[in-house]
C-alpha cells in the first residue's frame, strides 16, 4: 500500500514529527509505504523560531513545491494530509482531490479552524471561516488528537472521525525515577510561540523560587524575560530532549482556558510522564483527561493550587517517584506508538 503524506513541516516541526514521522518505521513493517512531502522546510522553522518571522520567499517556494507535488497523487492509494494543504487559502486543493475520488485522511492536533473562524482579520474570517469544515467533510477519515477536535469534525459533517492521541515512542523514552538532590528543577518544554503561557504562573514561580533552592529549566523557549527567577534556557534538540526532561523534578504545563488551547493534545505532559516525571498542569482540554489528580499528576487552576502542589513535590521525594511511576504506567497503556500503531494501521487499511 502506498501513501503520499502532505505534512505541515519537515522533521524539525514537532506536530509533523509526532503525528506522522515517528510512525513511518512501524508502518513499513506492516507493508505500508509512506512518501512524505513537507510544506514548510526546516529552514522556515529555524527562521520562525529564531526571528519570529515567516519569510515570504520561503512561503512562496513552499506553495509552488506543494502545487507540483499534487501532480503525483494518482500514483498513490491514499493521501494523508496534516491539517490542510494550503494555509490561508480556500480548500481548493482538497476539493480537487475529492472530485478525483482519491481518498484522503486529514489529521489534527490543534484547533487550526480557529485561525479562521476566530481571526481578528475580517477578510480572513468572512472568506475562510468554514474552510476546515469543508476539508473535514471531504475526507475519508478525520483523525483527531482530542475530543474538542473530534467534536468539531462531527459538527462539520465528517463521514468518519477517529480519535488518535499524540504519543511517544517507548523505545526512545526510557523510564527514570531518579531525581535531583542539589537543586529542585521545575521544567517546561515547548517552542518560542508557546513560552508565553509561562507568564500565567509568573507570580507563582516568583513566590516559590524566592523561598526554595529552585531553578526553572526551559527547553526550546528561546529568550524569555522572567526577572527574579533563576532560569536555565536550553536549546531544543531531538537528541537531547529526553535527557533534558529527565533532569526535571516536575514538568509543568500552564494554559488559559480559551478556544485555541482547548484544541491542544497535551504532548508535553505525555513526554514528562514517559520520563517518569510528576506533572502539574492547567486542566484545559485533554490535560483534564490525561491527569488523574493526585495519582499521576496534579491539576492546578488557582495560584494557590500551583503553589501547594509545587510545595508537596518539593518536600516529598517519594511522592515524586510514586506519581512519576503512575504517569509512566498510563503512557505505556495508552499513549505510546507501540499501542496506537495498531489503531492507525486499522484505520489506513479500512479505507
């Protein structure tokens, strides 16, 4: 079976790496060959993270390459689209594929429909507010990373909706229940675009760090201004990210309860838990489902709850170990490639 996958990014893009690239070796073993055509190059990602800019030269080049790649689609049994073919343009590509009666899967791990229906730009909102609904409706299958995304697909009239969480590969994520004895490290992993969420608990971090021997470790955040907090900013790399997470004493994920954030798939929580780290997170979207409060982590809504849970984990080494072990167990049962590959293969072969 041959699939042509239209990913959003190359290997440097977290969503593409997690939702598709990591499955390729496992799909190959099942006789499913996947050719990948990224939209945006690694050069584009580096520019975006380092400078916060989207170079028009690279965007134009990306769209031309994608147009050319669409000429190859009839050679494949199935297409796999990550999110959409052409961001900020109508769903012409997906409608053409539908007219040619070539089946496609479309995969979502973010509420990108809110880029359009909640856009501050009136032109974008009026022209494209229904775009993702059309893409979902034309798909043979919509794969959704959480319930919020699945509900949107059903509302859009999708023919078939499958839930597939974002997961880790347990062959890479080795468990560790050893913690720091010198400094208590509060850890976060993400990208410059999501580091803004740390400001939500800035007052908590200031209070806690002023009273304890604590460092805030940020992996992939880029430069961020958090005065008064001892901060270790580490550049993200695929080779080091697991070791970096294992250096945490607790992994955090603060989020506001807003539409875009409800569409997130909690991948960093799954990473923390896979490494045996206890977690504290805002119970927004799938976070509320991932965490069983007091068992594999803590759900914190108020500043006092954030402080109390940090205090508990700071004082109790055994609590860290117990919650970390419970988190790892949940990942092994539900949130690993080793579990979800079977489901993905079933979806693909059923089309």
